[in-house]
C-alpha cells in the first residue's frame, strides 16, 4: 500500500483540472479560493485512476466491509469503478446502486445489482449537506444491512451555516454525529494544504496557500 496516495490524489486532481484555484462561488454563496469538480473525471483512464485512489483509501482505513453501494447518480460509476479497483488489488466485493424512481417492469424496484446485506460502504464524491447520504443510510438499514462508512473523494472540512451563524462542526462531522456512520476521504483540506505547502518548486501553486488558509480560518474546522 502506498502511504503517499493522498498527496498523489491531490496532484492528480490538479493535473486533470478537477481541482482548480482562483475565485469561485460555491452553492452556498461563499467565495472559495479553490474548486473541486468531480464531474471532470470524465474519461476511462481518469476514472480508472480515481477508482484506484478510492480503493487505496478504503483498504488503508482498515474498515471491515462486505459490499459497496452507489447512490444515484454520481455514486453509480464511483461504486462500480471502486469495486473493479478493489478486485485488481485482490479484494472482490459485490456492489449495487439505486434508481431515482422505482421500476415497475422487468425486475422492478429501486435497487440494481447485488442484494444489500452485511456491512455496506456508500461511495460518492463529496458531502455538502449530507442529505443524499442520509437517504442512502436509510435505504441500507431498511434492507436489513448495516451502513459501515461513506467513502468520498474530498473532505472540505467546512462548516455549514449562514454567515455569522456557522455550525460548530463540519458537514462531515455532523453527518457522522447524526447517523453514527464514519466518513473516509481519499484526501482532506489538510492534505490539500500540505501539498501546497510542500510545493516550493512550484511558486505559482504555493502562492494559493494563504488564500486557502484564510478561507479555512473563516469557514473551516
């Protein structure tokens, strides 16, 4: 297992333009100095490499799990890709995903793939308000299975809430506190900042660190 996969993931995200620095308006209306757009993992090679980072993070966590679940829609490809990457690393596990609407013909129902059972890892890109992940937790528990963790690409370590009324904990921390389900991230804001701090040979890149530090001081944990 490569212990440096987190920094390698940040470098990969920068390389393919998934992670960018500048001035970006987030969904919450904040002005962020960085932007992470997982939709740009949009080729076979990129998805294969991304999936292997997911697999490394999951295996490195030491978590006991039996299968993967991908919430529609982004989670579908991520769960399938992670299952293939795990198989290539000697761990073959089943996976399934849900439909947005129940199918009333053929096999019917909301679920596609292996039956939900055992300890299930939910695979998705990020956690913002956590609503979609809570729905996944409820579906897994309703099937009699146990949500073991949520696996995401990047934890922004950011507190939700209106300006001047920020929550005390991050969206990820709130999700875990409310559901009892831990979150595993391929990389966190700590990893991103560490990567920038270590980029002395790339001064243009390192120059973004003060803005990211200031943003974290304002909104982060």
